[in-house]
């Protein structure tokens, strides 16, 4: 499996921006679809965004569409989540996840993913 480490979380005011990054190691990064999920206090973890192994296709939850952008750099083994126009309801722990591209892929399903990072906290103040 691939090992994942997120970074870039922090405290930001509503309307501000943050850029999360996830660094992968251990396996060939370009073999993996990548996703970002988030978990707010007292809530279940939910899908935020995903990108296919080659970067051709991206997917977003309705709640973040138009504000968040997922991207990847296979040469640097990283996936990023650019978050703009942040809202207090975006406050959560954000996790990146990896799914081997050779298997069936349901990008929004947590159960699809093989590896997870430890998470990074994002707090948006009003």
C-alpha cells in the first residue's frame, strides 16, 4: 500500500483560502486514484473531491463544487486540494486517500479506498 501524509491545514477566516497537500510514498503514485474526505465534529466522514490516476477526471461533492480544486503531480507524488471561499461549515479534519487504479472505483465511497492519511485539521472562523 501507499503511505500518505497530509499537510497545510490551519485556522482561516471565512472567505479565505487554504491549500492542502498530501505526499505519497511506498508505491508508484501514478497507479492510484486519489480522494479527499473530511469529517466534521460529531459527523460522519464525507467525500469532498477525487481525481483519477492520470489527472484526467475530477469529481466534487456538491457542497464544495466551484470552491475547491483537486490536482495532482505524479512526478512529485503529491495531490493537492485548493480551498477557496471557505465557510465555517468547511471546518473538519481532512483526509487524503488512495485507491489502486486496477480495481473498480467508486470515487465517493470511503470503502473504495485502500490507504488513508492521518488527517489535517481545517478550522474556518466566522
